[in-house]
């Protein structure tokens, strides 16, 4: 039943998107592992990790587009859920170091030994097991989103007020995780990872496997989002976005719909953060910075709000541009360029890249269909036999 629901929600553009992501998820690792160094088709290991980071950002953008593009919830704090998923994975990776750390303590991470922790904090227990960490990657962001959404949506906080509250939430977490006594590494965060599931995180094979898993997670998140937005639930979400008071008047429990989609979106962001950390090699409180959440919203706006594929494309395009421009003389001006990009897109491409393309393509496709129908009608009229004969 579930595979049927997922495949039924796919159109041509969605199918092409999935095929492209699946192709990249297979071809890039194979080119890195099988082709010799120096070959023009060989993808270096550092590029595999870099593109893996872009894929994780695309999952985060999808989670934002699900709530903003289809339900009208503009969250400026989704980076908090991304970072919490990353910290959950980082805690597992830190427990895997064991006695190979600088201080050689088999239980306590190096920063705890340095800060004279007498024992491992209670909330670190269990993170030596991957299955427990995997559950926490989804559970912690989901619980925070559920608790936040319960109070916010029940109080009917909407619009700019909700955006400000989400930003305040992520800033509060930023301040908390910066504290050394919070138990998460303070300003330095968690780093110096060694292994994941017994495999060296720096090895080429592990990097390629993480990239493949990131692409698979992106496809899975995309399928879930498509199944939601093309179902009856998706129609209710769009109704809430366009006319919330009227939807409530019709008898729908708007708060429940908002709470469900907001919690699901937070879980997706947590998975993106968990895949991001072993590929980047570090997680610190800067991931909670409100600017990161605002930048993620810009990815969605640039790619196309309410399109899903546009959100993922916008994340890749903007971050590739960031990597390109911050490596040269334009690095000090990157934030100004990002702001200018957002302004230009808002003025000239208000629907984003994919949304604008769709607005041009749909009339063209409809015209072609009408021409084909009229041509078929004319052919039928010419071929119709004469009754007098």
C-alpha cells in the first residue's frame, strides 16, 4: 500500500529529480573509488564530502519547504533541529573514540577530561550504541518541535510573530550550547571523530558510503513530502496556508495539522544534521546561529517555494555559489552578495527558479496539448466517410 502511495504521487519532474539524485549517488562514489587519480572523470574525495554536505542541506531545505511552501509556517529556527540531529550523531562518534583520545580516557571524551568532569553525564549514556543514537537523531528534534508547536499553534501564534519565536528558540539553544558546563564541548563543540560503525570516517570508502546514504535519504525525504502534498492532507495544508480562518470554520483542526507537519519537518532536519556531521567532521554551537536558519529559508526562496524540487536545487545552487565566491577575493562580500541574490529573486523571480520555469512551461504545454487536440479533431473530420457514399 505504501509503495503505491509513494509512486502515485510522482509526476515527470519528480521522477527526473529522483533519477538524477540516484544517478549521482551511484556514479560519484564509483568514479572516486574505481577511476585512477588524475583521470578527468575521477571525483576527488574532498569533493565527495563537499557534495555530500550539499545533499544534507538539500534535505534541510525540503523540510522547510514542506512547512513554509505548503502550510505557510515560516520557521526561522529550523537550523536548531538540524544542529540537534548533528549533536546526537556527534555524541555517538565521540563515544567511539574511546582510549584513542588525547588523554586516553576510555569513557570520557577529551573535553570532559580537560574540564575535570568526574563522570559521564547521564544524558550521554547510551550513545555508545548506534541504534540508540539513530533514535535520538529523530526523537530529540521531534520532541522539541512537538513541544514548541503545541504551545505556539494552540495559542494561534502565526505570521511574523511565529518566525520571531522560532528565531528566539534557536538563539537560546545557541547560548546554552556555548556554555562549557552544558556538557557538549562548549565553543569548540565535538570533533576529532575516528570511526562510524567500525569504519574510519576519513577513509575514501566511508566518505562514498556516506554520500550514497545522503542521496538515499534525500530521495526518501522527497518521496515522503510528495506523498503528503499530493494527498488529501496536502490539500488541507494548502488550504491552511491560503485561508486559515476559513479552513478552521469548515471544521478542520488546524492546530493538529500544523503540529503534525512541523514535527515531521523537524525530524527530517535532524536526519540531515546527523548525515552532515560525519562528512564535515565537526559540530559546534555555530550551527545554532539564527543566520544559518535564515540562509536556509533563502535557499528555498531562490529555488522555488512550494515546489520541493526547487528547494533542493536552491540549496545546492546557493551553497555552491558560496563555496565558489568565498574562496577568492570576493569572500568578504559574500553576505552582501547573498542578500542581493535574495532581493533580485524576490523582485524578478518571485516564484524562484523552478516556480518561474513552471509558470512559463505550463501555458506552453497547455498550448501544445490544445494544438494536438485540434489537429486530431481536424484529422477525424477529414477522415469521416461521407454518408451519401
